[in-house]
């Protein structure tokens, strides 16, 4: 199964600082994406799903606090503030806006990288491998997914497809990516995925009427929406 890369979004308008962060994270095998404004960050997150965001407060177009609140309106990905604002009031404001951590500059690159890795590990253990949206529960050890305490009777392929989408909520998956996630031959027809998705939806509705977390994106594929 092809596992999506771990991508850290860096939102920082000072190139020297951004380059230091990029070097520290990529030395740990992480992939990075750097943007310099809040709007660019929101645009990127709306189109992709980074695993963690490192966010500066003093951005040229808007406050990092506002960017954080905006992200929190649709995503629970970890957000780490990295800023020169060191007052207790700013730290409280940052955490109240939805951030998971608040680090002040200057910082030690190695320590920053370790804190990022710890955040990723905790988020994966508490969210990606367990609960999503307050309704679906993915027990990866047992390879079962339950809905409000009721196990959904999924086939192996159906489980692998739904589990993959749950791992990265709101991310749009192509049919080819879902074929790979389910360990199906790449030569299988697109309608194979469509058939599995249709069956998964039916089984979910059988447990909870009217609940449809799987969204279709025309000419793109599918996503699991929280």
C-alpha cells in the first residue's frame, strides 16, 4: 500500500527562518511546504492535507491567530506557533485560537524537529488510528470500523479503502490511489472503486440512516469528510 508522505506546512514570511526550519525537518525525513502569507496557507490546506502546520503570528497579510482560527473551523490537524512574541498574553491567545503548541524565537532547530515528531506521533495515535468525526472508529489492530459502537460489515477491500480515507480526512483521493490502498491491481477498472464506495455507503446507511461521510468529487475521486 502506498502511504502518503508526511508534509509539514511552514507559514513564515522570513526566508532565513523558513530555510532553517526546512533543513531541520527534512533532516528527519519529513517533507515540507513553505508559504509566506496566511492566505497562501489557507489556499494550500483547502487543496491538500498537510500533517502539521508551523505558523508564525506576524504575517504580512493577516494575524497568525486568525489563520489558526480559520484552520480550526474545518480541520483538526496539529498547529504549532513559532513566533518572536514571547508574552504570556500572546501565548494564551495562541492556545485559545486552537494551537497545540507555542514556541518562541530564537529556537533550537533540533528541539523544534523533535517536538514536531512528537506531535505527529500523538496525533496519529489519538486521531488517525482511532476516532474521526466523533462517529466512526477505526480499530487498525482488528481491521474493523465501527459506527457509534456498531461494527460495519466490511470486506477486506472495503475496509482498506475506508481506513485510508479516514487517515487523512478531507483529502481527495483518486480512484488509482484507492486501488493502491486496497492492494488492488492497477489494471482494475475505475468502476471497481465506484462499486466498493457504493457498497460502503450502503453499509454505513444501514447502521445510521442518512449519514454519508464519503463525498464524490467529479473527475477527481472521493474523500472522507469530517
